[in-house]
């Protein structure tokens, strides 16, 4: 049986601009042993190439084929919803690239979808325009619902906050593509050509990576190098198959392979 890994990035491989100790050696082992893997990230801002450049700046040399983002999942999802679809986009490079590559026409009026991703370049006026479009009948979809880290100096209003603002103004709930939604979790597995029983997910958040993996029958590994704290694990009604300090502790092959 083939086995592979879906690996979160921020909190697992790096924290901000700093490599998490041992993460580069772990990825080197995967490449050397020919183990299928993809970095699965909710961040929709970066294109695959930009994500690769970020990793290479930290000493991790992978290719674009190793990247799977919520923007990619959303673009492919919309492509399956019909032909000649239109969208008004609040988002940046990775999301815009994915939508255009999947044949979605970007418009500034009368869209079928309002699509929200992370970004710092859209204005409150653009958000108001999106609200009016949704009230006029456009469907509301977002790449993810990741919260703000709630740290002083954070320079990017979180997508969760922006989503909530639009939902309150329209009375419409967004359809969220990213982790833990099965649309993205299943899409990432298929991207690697794996079955559910062959898939292990590594992440640093119980609410997204681990919950999503458990719901789809993947094996799950929680690392404590990011958001999750060991003392809080008892608060959840589910638990990962393994809890480790960082990916540097992982021994391959995994015990369930």
C-alpha cells in the first residue's frame, strides 16, 4: 500500500519567517525516500511558485507540485459548478491565479459568486460592493475561515473577521472551502493520488488539520510547534493519532504504514 503526507506549513515547517528546527531535515528525508507529500495550506494569498520561494528561502527545496492551497481547492470547486462562471474577488495573487486558471471570469458587476480570500489590498468600499452584490443574489464563498492570531502589530485583518462582517451585513453565511472542509481535505488527498487509508495529515491546529483529518478517516499527527498546546487537548471530543513536539521527532516509516 502506498502512503503519503499532507503537511501544514505555518506552525509545522516555519513560524513567521523562522524555520522550525529540524523541519528541513524532515523534508529532505521525505524527498530522499520518495514518500509522496504536499504542503496543504489555507493561505490563499501565495501562488504555488511564491510558496516554493518562501520555503526555499528557509532552506527547503521543493517544487510547485508539492503545494496545495485553499485557492487551488476553491478554483477547482467552482470549475465543477458550471461553465462560464463569473466572480467578484476580494483577494490576492494566489486566489486570482487559481480562478483564472480554472476558467472563472473575474468581473466588477453582476457576478454569480463573491469570492473572499486573505488580503491587505482591498478596501472597505470594495467590501461594501461585495455586500451589495450578495444582497442582489450573488453566492458568497471564502477560501477559509482562519482567525486572527490576536497579536499586537498584526498587519492583516483576518479572513474570519472579514467573513463575519460580510455575513452580518448580508444575513448570508459563507460557504467555506478550506480546512477542515472536506472539499479541500479530499481534494488534497486526490492531488497526491492517495486513498483515505493511505493518507496522514500533520498539523498544528486541532480545529482544522486534525478535525478535518479525523472526519475523513485520515491518520493525524499534531505538532506542538505552532498553535496547539498540550494542556488544552483534553478540551476536545476527538484526539489525534500521535502528538509530538515537532516534525523532527517523527520516525519514518510511521507505525501504521
